C-alpha cells in the first residue's frame, strides 16, 4: 500500500520529488510516513529524484577577436537608404 503511494506521488511530481517531499505529500494524504521510510521505499522501487535544469540564456560574449571593430559603433545616419525605392 505504501509502495503504491510512493510510486504515485513520484509520478505526480514527474520524477522530481525526493524522499523528503514524498514523505510530506504522503503525510498530507493521511499516510504516516517519515523521510527515512520514503527513502527506503524509493530505493526498493528504483526511484531517483531528478530535478529539471533551469533555462539559462547564453551570455553575450566579447567581440570577435579575428575581425576588429573599426567603426567602434560611432557613426551617424543622415538619411535613410534609397535602394530600390522610386521617388
């Protein structure tokens, strides 16, 4: 009975709940369970807690070393380009 609860709670959490979380969730469902028992049952069932990695954006790096920046971003636009526009 407790094994099925541990398995169900682990599946509900999509594999991210560990022994501590499973023990708390089982206790809230009126199944008296401590962290040690939850961990032992997880081990018997072959369950392991896997946390999803957080998404990280790549940091903007330095400018390209091989190609130097001759303009240094200091230029002024005096008028818009007129490529392909009939006036």
